[in-house]
């Protein structure tokens, strides 16, 4: 490692409509913490947040320092951002930060080095899901990041390729940083059966861990349940994730009506937004994950499944094919009959978890992948300093 002294400050995204944003930061903190002593030597890792209550205790323990971004601090940054570049001295870097990630929209020449992050370009591929105002907001934000970011991270090669297509003149600042879900050792000490019973779920079930947004495509899962029922195969599907979609408020009620019309509503268990702990335990207890999404930047639930050694029924969207986790059966995206066929053909291989042998194997692999992720992030931070 080239670094001798490197203060990295991560910024907690804190978007109530996007809980995966916080998980992304927590996984990154865990990845850096898993580096060997000689690889971590000289690195100070801090976190800037508006609300310390959003940071779990086990994550806090991995940090050297936590900063509370008060109204005063945010106002100070706002004032600095409107000053001419030559007036922004390193003197104003009172926290002595070397690399800040991921920011909102800082100017290119700032009081410290920083890196941006664009998870995906969903609004470009599925514009019908966005209002004109929201489309323009994302486009303007990404245009600003493209022009201003000293270095700009992408979670998949697919998203990076999109960036080169949509912003070709700014492609030199792009950096591929695929994230990994941290397999927390405490996950495997919890009682998954107790969590199943807490929610009054049957012993055998599949699980879908997505917000009820249109591109997540719960409809395909519900229709697949109907195809299976027509063949005399009844499966239970548990859904976790917020049921509100501010862009399509009628979407969730339409899915519930679809399940009722197809006669599978009793086998569809919608839990809504639950704690990360309970979600992980239900994934462990499930027979398999179903991930039908039609668009992802890099799917968190796929990485969760990889870290837990779970079987996954996965739509053949480009990014899912890029992730390509083990123990996976791909089905044609948006094709409920194909999903039903894949489930029927492989049902005999599936049992309720947890599966200790598969979890142990996945955990060992995860520790290696997390270290690689941490090293790649440090390389990105160092590259921004050059």
C-alpha cells in the first residue's frame, strides 16, 4: 500500500426512500475494517451523519470517529461552495479529511478530495417510471457529478458502460467499485426459526426482498404462483420491503388485487419494511430467494444471498448476469411461466434453512471478497489524490 496517512470520511446517505443506501455505506465500513493490519496502517476511517441513531452499534465500533453534520456544518459547506475556487483554501478543511465519499454535489476543486457515486441509469432505461421533474433532477445531478467528480464510482460494469455512452467526454474519471454484502458473524448466531415464528410464517417459503416499486416486478412472481397452483403446486412467498411507491401510489393495491384475482393471496405474505436483522434471518430460513427485478445498479439482495449461500431464482437482467452468484437459476425477465417452470424443476433440491454447511462455505468466501472490496476502495481513494 502506498498510503502512509489517509483520512477517509464516508457520508451516510440517509434517504428514507432508499434504505439500501445506508446498507451500502455500512458494508463499505465493514470491508475496510477487514483489511490486514499492514493494509489498514495509517488509514483513519470516519463517518459523517446527520443522525447517529441511524448507525448500528457494531458499525460505530469499526470507526475511528463519527461526525455529526449539524445545520452549522452543512451551512458552512454551502457558503464555501459558492465561493470562487481560488478562495477555497485547505485551511477550511477543519476535519483534516483526505478523501470524502460519496458526497452530494461538491465543486471539483474543494477543500478535500472526494469521489462521487452513480449506482445506475435507471431513469434513462425506464423513463416511463419517472416524472419529467424527477427525470431532469437525476439527469442534472449526474451531469454535475460527471463534470465535477475527481473520481466517480460505478457498482457494475453495466452502469460504467452506460456512463461512457451517456457522458463520453467525462469517461476518464470513472472507477469500477462492485460492492459486497458483509456476512456478519452475528447473523449466524441468531435463531432464524424464532424469527419465522415471530411473523407466523409456515416452515417452507420463498422470499422476495424488494420495495414494491414497478421495476422490481412482483407481478411476475404473483403470476408464477398462479401457474404453479394450476399444476397443483402451492408455494408461499414472503415479501419484505416498503409497500409505498411515491411515483405509483396505486401499484401496491393493484398487486394485492392481482393476487386475489388469481387465487394466491393466502400464500402471499407481505411483511412490509422490517429490521435488517429479521430480514436476514428470514432469508436464512427460506427455501430460496426470488429476485425478479427488471433493473438494478448492483443488487443488494443478490449479494446478501451470495453471502448466505442461498439458492436464488434470478431474472436474467444484464447486471444480474454480471453478478452471477453461485446456486442460481436464471429465468427470463418478466416471464412468469418461465419462473414457474424453473421453480417446479428445482423444487426437490430445496429445503427450509438454515444450511450450516453452505453458510460456512459462503462465509469464508465472503471474508475474501470483503477484503478485495476494501482494498479496491482504498485504491480508489489513493487514485483521487494523484
